[in-house]
C-alpha cells in the first residue's frame, strides 16, 4: 500500500504492507527538492517506484540503517543513479543488511533490504533549492541523523520524534539519550516536523516540547517509585498498566517494561545523561 500527499514543497510517501487490507506498521519517506529522505519498506517497492516515475531524485539520504527506512535503497539508486548518503556507522548495514539480524515480526512486516553501497553524509546536504543541516541524533540508533532546513524551519526527524506520547521502548534504544537529543533539537526554530511515523506535524516546536515534557514526567515518576523501593514490574503497572499485544507480537523487542528498565538502568537527572 502506498499513498502520496503534499505538504508545501515536500512530497510524502506513506507506505506499508497491507495483507487483506490491514496495514502493518507503515512508514513515511519524503522528497524535498531532489533529495529522497529514506526509501521506506521493500514490501511497497512496486507502487513506490511507480510513484517516483517522472520525479527528479538526485540523491538519497537515510536517517538510519533500519529496514523500514532503507528498504528501497538499491532499487531507487538503480532507477535514478542517485548516490546514497548515511551516517558512517550505517554504511556497513546498507552494504550487508544481514548484520541487522531481523526478528520474525520485522521480516514479516518489512523484510531485509537488498544490499546497497552508501557514502558518508557530510555536514550539509544541498537539496535543490533547499539546504539541510545534518545533525547527529543518537538514541533510537547510534547512526541516527536528522535533517534541518533553517530557512523553512523544517525538521526531518526519522524515528526520533514519533509523536508527542511515549509508552514503548525498543530493547536496543536508549531512553535517556533520546530525551537528551530531543532537548538539543528543541533549541532549533521548528515549524514543521516531518516524522517517519506521523508524517507532517505542524507547530513542530510545541509538539517537540510536549514530547520532552511527557518523557521527563515518565522519567521522574519512574525514578521516584524506584527510590521508594517499588519493584520494576510494579512500576510498569503503576505507570503504563499491563503489557499488550505489541509486546507479544515483537516478543519483547518493544515493551513497556523496556521503558522502565531503560530509565532505571540510566543515570538520574542530577548525574547527567548516559
């Protein structure tokens, strides 16, 4: 399944696997100027390539190496002869996607990308009339980057923002580093966040502030209950309730308990952020 929409000068491609009409964890890719920001899932390759026909793609930038962001790298590269840019740490995963060791649910929903050669992204990317500042934004992955266009106040946030709420943490994510990185991004002037999960989010600065406030509130409540001696499982039930189907489907890769454990396993606010 693929849907194409427009937000000002940015084209949004919303895609995902949809067996029997049920859409499984979709993702966005974006075209700004001549630059394609992420290439989505290979499960939507055919409609995505059809939608790109007649559009000028001069380069590809991956926000990070995950399979739902790099799934069509090779196909788009071959279609347009467009170079692929990513963080230096992402390049081995682009060349050998098997390094990512996908779990069963990931193989079903997104599948392994085809191997593709990438180049290290620089400090800036010229995207037609737009010029993006490349920002290292670890937390979701160590190789995560965001792209910021200061004149239009756009932030392409990859998988770092993902809405103003917070419940589940991946077992390989760093809660406190995500929070620290978001607080750095909040220093920017942001009108629109282009989010891989939510699409175009207007009033981006306030949306980012709400996300940070939510994460700080969760952190403080978790640490307070932990200091009072409450067991971690009880803290999870107190703050989030019981686990649900997402924990079951992902075999614990995403869970509420990961959020609790990630906060407690980090440092307290007065000790700095890991």
